[in-house]
């Protein structure tokens, strides 16, 4: 009978590399998720911002010319 042995990387070096790769993936995903959440919150904030009573800049001159 012939047995095939599987070599499993053991020791600190192998587990550290696996953990680092996993940590980078998790950090990358959480960073992208955080950016997406910030973008959504910014969009909501801009949509719900009260309109200014007095316009500033180009819009002011355009509105007064009408």
C-alpha cells in the first residue's frame, strides 16, 4: 500500500504570512467599505442641506439679472 503525505507548512513563518495576507484583505475591505459609507453619508447630507437664502458668486449675479 502506498501512502501520499501532504506537506503542510508549519511554524511561525508560514502562519505569519497567511495572517498578514488575511489581515491585508480585511483591512482593504474595511477601508473600501468605510469610503462607501462616507460617500453615502455625504450625499445624504448634501441633499438635506437647507437652501441658502442669499446666493453667493455667479448664481447671485445671474439671479439678480433676471
